[in-house]
C-alpha cells in the first residue's frame, strides 16, 4: 500500500472542545529529550530551577537514540579529514592536534558513557568523534537527569501553546490532553514546534527554493568481520576514504539491478562494538518533517532503502557475508526543519570566519556540511585549522517571544550555518545555555531578552562549560 497522500483540498472540521488535566506547574519546562533537551534540563536544574522534561517517546536521546544517529561529532577544533584516499580504518587517522571547544554536560555525558562501556574515547586517531552505544546512552542520560532532580513526562506529544498568566504547553497523552504550566519553556523539539505554536517567525530550507537537507534512516549491522573488510580496502585503497566509499561495488550492484541508492557511495561508522557498524546511506529528499504526509513518505521510502542497502552489504561487500541488520531508527533522522528567527541570525560566513561574539554561550568548530537537498553529493566547507566560532545567546531568543527559548537544531541561523551547529555536541551546549538562561529568568522573573549575558556566562562557567577566552571578547 502506498503512503497516504496529502489531500489537495483543505477541508477541515472543528475538533470537539476538551479539557486538559493540569499536570504540573514548574519554573522551566523543557520540551524534547534530545541532545539539546538533555543539555537544557541539566543546565536549568543545576542552576536551581524546578525542571520538567516532556518527551514524545519513552526514552531520551533524540536523534541519537530515536534515529540511531551515531557517532557524536567532534567537539574539537580538528574535525575528521575524510577526503584522504586509501585509509584502512573506519575512521581517518591523520589530524593535527585538536583543542576541545565544548565541555559542560557534553563532556560529562561522554565521560560517563565511557565509564559505562558505552563509548570510545575521542582521540586524534578517530578524528575526535565519539562512537557510542545508543542503549547505554539512554540509560546514562537518564541517570544524569535523575541525579539532577529533573522530573520527566514520557509519551507526551506537545500540540499547542498558550500564554495566559504563565505559558502553558498542551500535550496529547494516553490520559487525554494534559497541560504543563511553566514560567519559561525551552523548545528542544528540533523542529521548533513550541515556538511555532506560539507564533514565532521562522524560516525553512535554503533561500533559493526552500528545500531542506535530506532525511536519512540509519541502521546497525552486526556480525561484521572487520579484518576481512580492512583487507579488502587495503587491496582497493582508492575505494575507501575513512568513513565512506565503495563506489565500484555500488555501481556494480546498481548495474545488476540490486541497488537504487540516492547517493553515490556508502557512508558508515564504527561503534564501540568490534563487530558492528552504523550505516548512514539512505536518503529521502524533498520531504519536510513538519508535514505528516511527507514524513510518512520518508519513512516508507527509507524502509525500502534500508532493506536494499543491508542486502547490498551482505551480497557485495567483503566482511559483511555473515552480518545482519539488528536495528533501524524508530524514526527517520531529520537533519533540518524550522529555523526560528532570533535576536541574531548566525550565518555561514560567521562560521567560516570563526567569528567571536561578546554574548557567546557555546562554541563549535564543525564545518558547513550540506547534504544535497536534491540528490547526490555533499558540500563541506571547513573553518581555518585550529579555529572555532561562537554561538551568541541572541540565537536562542526568538524575536518577540518573552517566555520561550530555543536550543539545538532549531536555533536562529541561516541554512548554511545550521548545517554546522546542528551536530549533537553543539546542540547539547546550546541546550545547556538555554536551560541556564531560563532558570535565571525564572528566578528574576524577567523577560528573556533582558537577561544580561554575563549572568548566563558566569553560571555556564560554574557548570564547567567551555566559553574560550569569554571575557576578552
Ligand atoms: C542522518 C543524520 C546524520 C547525522 N549525523 C550526525 C553525526 O554523525 N554526529 C552528530 O553529532 N550529529 C549528527 N546529526 C545531527 C544531530 O543528530 C541533530 O541535529 C541533533 O540530534 C539535534 O538535537 P536536538 O536536540 O535539537 O533535536 P533532536 O535530536 O531531533 O531531538 C528532538 C527531541 O524532541 C522530541 N520531540 C519532537 N517534537 C516533539 C513534540 N511536539 N512533543 C514532544 N516531544 C517532541 C523528539 O522525540 C526528540 O526526542 C545527524 C542528523 C541526521 C538526521
């Protein structure tokens, strides 16, 4: 059966009025339990606020667990140099020394994942990325939230927002509609749902045609024979560039009629487990995550692609003969949706020029990384070696909204800038900053736009965030 198409006519009915159960009143409500939501919840709770985290699924982690997006990208100035032919490794190995530019809750999560056997330490040999186990991440992140005293409501889908005396967010739950009242709300939904419900200004996609980066359904292959694979790429060095390649095999399978891949190569990553890889090779273009019909088509198409790619690996790629797919993302991975317009709009130029801002609340060194919204190919533009850029507090403050902050991939930036700060370490860092800012605003009962950046920076430094030479800006 094909996916249901969006109706051509906009016929509607009025939804019967209903009552919502008042579940709680809190200082800070964080909606969305992905990397930014984890950062925001921990940042706000450690700054002394009562915090409730509401999440649509029954576990935290967002794209890292829901969509199996692995690994955590580099939090260092030197990122993986992927375009070096003939590397035997599933990770490249030729980097200069990198400086870590993100710490705080991200660093704590990474260290605790390593302690729990759920991550490989970031080293120069792996380009500072952090391969992790998503199940151990779910557990480790939950422990951190628990210790910080964050209260959680799972299986709660936010569907509306109202600002009366205090902001109210409405959720669909199995108990029927539920409302949580809060002094301040941090929108960590990735898609910017809450800010959009509240009437925020936002943009979607690139300027030329509004298209966003494609979606990708990740999957995990186990039973992988790493030595056999490495032996193959040793013999065919031109076929593997660190984490992607196999062009000839892809072409052969395509000519054999076994593969219709919307990208030209296979992209896959090591995990902490010797006999496992995570595969990022499916691609669905022209679909928006804020449209139920597009999202359905994306899930539908990517499911067929996952099947094809996993069969291709088993049939064509040495080392995968006895492997099998053990898991695919509960939900397709969404790279890009709404970008909420804030008091400042970060640009690609700011990133490439490694710009610094006096109201810095997070730093990042990842390149511009735009997967072609229309088909094959990926555009990468790097920062100068050893450099990082600042993310200003103003990017977390939606224009004209006083009680909602944004964090993660929906913060204020252009399509180009978004392709860099969307990575999970940066999302955790902007989350932590938004949580801290919300907690301070709740304490002072102040409009978010009038919070002094210095207060946020001082609390972030107390929470061991890395803001570089913040007071020299
Ligand atoms: C295919 C792909 C590959 C990527 N590769 C990497 C990589 O290798 N390394 C890296 O670091 N980053 C990578 N990224 C980017 C990164 O995963 C995301 O940008 C990042 O997870 C964004 O974090 P977030 O917290 O803003 O949003 P998300 O991770 O999307 O989390 C949002 C959370 O909010 C919840 N939610 C959404 N709407 C609602 C609602 N209405 N009500 C309640 N809950 C809601 C969701 O269930 C989810 O838990 C990749 C992304 C994709 C899609």
